[in-house]
C-alpha cells in the first residue's frame, strides 16, 4: 500500500470537485493508497470555510458532509510524523517509527 501525503490545496480541490481526478483517486482507490494529512489542515479548512462555500456552490450542510466523507479517508498526523515518514520511509505505526519520532523530538527541543 502506497502512502500519500495530502496537503491543504489537494483537500480544497477535492472539496470543490469530488468528481475530478483528485477526488476520484481519494474516494475510489480502495486500499491501494493510504492518505495522510497534517492536523493543521483542519484549521486551514475552517479558516477558509466561507470561501469554500462560495466556490463550491454547496450549502453549509452539503459541504460539511463532503468534508466529513473526505476526512474518513485521511489519517491525520503531526508535521514531525510527516517528516519522519518521508525521511526514513517507515510504516506509520511501526515500532521503529515511534523510536525515530521520539529521537527527533528530543533533538528538536
């Protein structure tokens, strides 16, 4: 299973056009991919909610439903976790991953 890190712009794109290529990959790829996003993305979505409403031409309830459906396909992790996934190519839940994250956190303090 391939790991894909999804940034806020991809989330915006998917919310604005869930039937586009990005939406198709996220919603219809089954178990071929694992999608990861930074926890900060949730803040960014809330910050731009009104712009998303206007651009999507959905009402609040429809957009909220689309957002909730989208977030069920994502695993939210911290920036440090994303850095570790990229740097060490480790499975997110592996014991070695946790060891590396703790070592990295200590180094960053």
